[in-house]
C-alpha cells in the first residue's frame, strides 16, 4: 500500500470512528435517555415527578421521602441518618458490634418508650433504627399503633378513630408478596390533619 492509499485508509477509519462515536452518543446518551424519561412520565406520571403530595395546590412533601414531625399530635417516622436530607442519603455505616451503635439504639429505645408511655421492650425496632439509605417514609402498622394513644390524646380524638385511620392507611406487601405491610407516615399525618 502506497502512502496516498494509506492516508486515505487512515482518514476513512478516523471518519468512521468519529461518526460511530457521534451516533452512539446521540442515540444512547441522548435519545435513549429522553425516551426513557418520556415513557416514564407517560406511564407513571406521579412517580416520575417525585411522588409529590399536594394539598390546596401546594406541595407538602413526597411520598418517597420522610419528614421530621416533632409535635405530639403527629406520628413520627423512622430515624434518619442524613437528617431527612434526600441529597445525603446514607445509613450510619456502623456495624452491629460497634458500641456507639448499641449506645445510640439503647438511648433511642428509652426515649421512644418514655414518649409513647410503653415498656422499652415494646418499642418496635423501626422507631429506633435507621433504614439502609436513611430515608424510609414508612413504619410498620405496629410502629404506628404504639404512637396512636399519644397522637389521639394530643389531638383530643378517640383512640379507636386513630387506630381506624392507621388501618385505612396500611399498605399491603407489594403485589401481595414482596415486603411487609407498611404505613406512610406523611400520608397518615395529612389524613389526621384533614379530620374535622
């Protein structure tokens, strides 16, 4: 192959490589992403926009992210490692054998027992431990029920009515199989606020 043919061959390879790179970037990097986002928005519009919950035209939170509630008239969510900040999702990264973790759990268990007026052995584990990502918006029905008396008293409601509200907001396992029954704390608290 002479020098001219070699140069033409190299130029053709370079042009083909650049063309392939541009097409791949446009198709896989842009069009695929846009199609996926568009399809998600059409098929799952609520989830694709962050599962935002609105009341009276105002966003009050997301069904996917917990919020801290401190007043006695509200149910409390699980503790959050990142302080309920979705941009800093993380667990504590402490091993079960870590004495600091054991101390934190014991202190949290005692605080929840005092707050709810129950024995420390009756405190559900999710009210004192963080989830893996630190941002679990749910508690178990048991975790909600141990808070029912405090919430009912603070709001001047009948405890049976609050228990009924918990039952109404208990979600079944996904597809009836995956996970455990759970209660979204934000949605439960909003339902409480809507009660007259």
